[in-house]
């Protein structure tokens, strides 16, 4: 029995799944979303089709396998994208369970694609996924993501509330890994690194340590309980790159500017539907293999050292594409990576860059600045990988 203290943040229990599905199918806004996806079918037929597909589904894993895997595959196919996974096979869950900490590119697809890759590899379960409550804009979104094995990260709290929320979430993650026998996916930092300069926040590691069993006294033992695996996600193209560049200028011109709910929805929609090209996931070694090397450090030094080591593992795992090399050569004004791309690659990337810039429509559009911001997003993975190696 899952402790009731987790009720506000946990995914649905399996015995709640059928009721949640019925609630979703009755939701007016959800049915409007269905209509946009299947406009050629009458409303009753759309609901009936989905109800038929979900017949017999009585678990969150069942929802993922029956519905979400097909949706992710369809999204990748429609956007001309392909995803693969590599790294250490033993870091995929067979008998053990892992907490994957990764860089963060896409709000929705980073974890969704990981679930598909893990399950396609023949393993018995997927991941429970951390998601910020700022994205749960409508009741139907909250219902849908809880059906998809997500747990909620609460944002915009006072310091005292944040501490209590972090403690509870950490306890839940330890419970999910060790009692529920679930994998966990969580980003290495709050939100996406808009410039793709991926760095692990020490605060994320400290949060994960908070909920360890009382007998785990040292920070190293508290993290060891979660079997943390650094995970690298590499996208050939980031369909949200122009939105991220636009945010950079809006914040530069008005430091008080903040994203709206519509902005979050635009980012989710663009990330899901936009062209991503080749996508690659690389699992690094579980930190339990090396964490004892740092166990004698002071607490402050320990979390800094773990974050830095994880960053090196994540940076080593990048798969680089022609655009990464071209972007760095453009920014430096040198042609030092020309053995990694062709003239055709250059022409294709230049056309892509211009097309993304053309999508930006804001007052006082600073095209030179926006161009530099997008190029930096593609150059940083190369720069970090070279530094890590």
C-alpha cells in the first residue's frame, strides 16, 4: 500500500486507472484536443475509438504500452525523426532499477522517448517521470500525465514550503525505486538549459539525498540508494531553438519578462510536432561505481564533485551532428571542423537556421543576437564534449 502522504504528487495507482480514463474521456477540453488530431471523425466515434483501444487497460504501464508508445512512434514518424539508445547495456533496467538523470531538451519527449526505448529493449517496465506543476495547465493534462506515470515537482514555493516539498518528493523517489521497483527519470536541473550548456544542479542531488533511509548517514550512501545513471540526450535539431532564442531576447530587453501559459503550451506543441532529425540516448556508468572515491569529502565538496563528474559523463555521451560542428565554426570564424561536414551539410544548416529565425516575430527583433543564440545552442554540446574528453 502506497503511503497516503504521497497522494498529492504520485502517479495514479493501478486501481485508479479506469476511473481516470473515464474522467479523461468526459473532459470537454480533452475532447477538443482529440478533435484537432482526428477532425474527420464525429465526437462520439472519437471517444468510442479511444475507449475501444483502452479496453482491458488497468495499469499505468498498460496506458504507456497500449497508447503512449504508439503516439511517440507516430510523432517521430510524422516529424521525420528517429531515436536510438546506446551506452552500457547493463545500465538499462533488467532486474535492477535506476534513477536516470539527464540533460533536458524537450519538455514532453525526453522522457517519453526514453520509455519507448527501454520497453522496446525488452525490459519489464518504463520510468516514472518528474514533471513541474507549472506545466499542468488544465485538469485533463494533469489526468493524462498521471496516467503516464508522472509525479509532480511543485514550483513557485516559499523557502519553507520548498524544503517540505523537496523532502516529500525525495522520499517518494526512494520509495518508488526501492519499494515499487520503478525506474525514475529526472532532469539534471530545473527547466531546460536554453543554451544547451548542460550542467547538473547540486540542488537536485541534495534533494535526491534528503529522502534516503535513516541508516544511510553519509551523502554517498544516500545517493547510492537510488542507483543514479547519468543519461545524455542528443537531438540533431531542436524544434524549439527559435523559441528559446526569442526568450533570450525578451529577457534581455525586459529583465522582468516571464513566460505565460500560452508560451508553455507553444513550447510543448512545437517540441512534439517539430522536426528533430536523429535522436540519440547514451547511458553512462552508474555513479555507484565511482561514488566512494568522493565519500570522504565534506558535504559541500561532495555534491560539487558529484555534479562535476556527472557533467563529464553526460558531456562524453553526446552524439554530435554536422550542425554542431558548423555552428562552432561560424561562431569562431575558423574552419577547424570541416572534416565533420560537407558543403551540402553547410547549405542545409544555413537554410534551416534562416527558416528558424524567420519564425520569430517580436518587437525590435535583433536578428544578429538571435542568430548567435541559436548557433550557441548547437555549438555548446561540441564544446562540452571536447572539454570532457
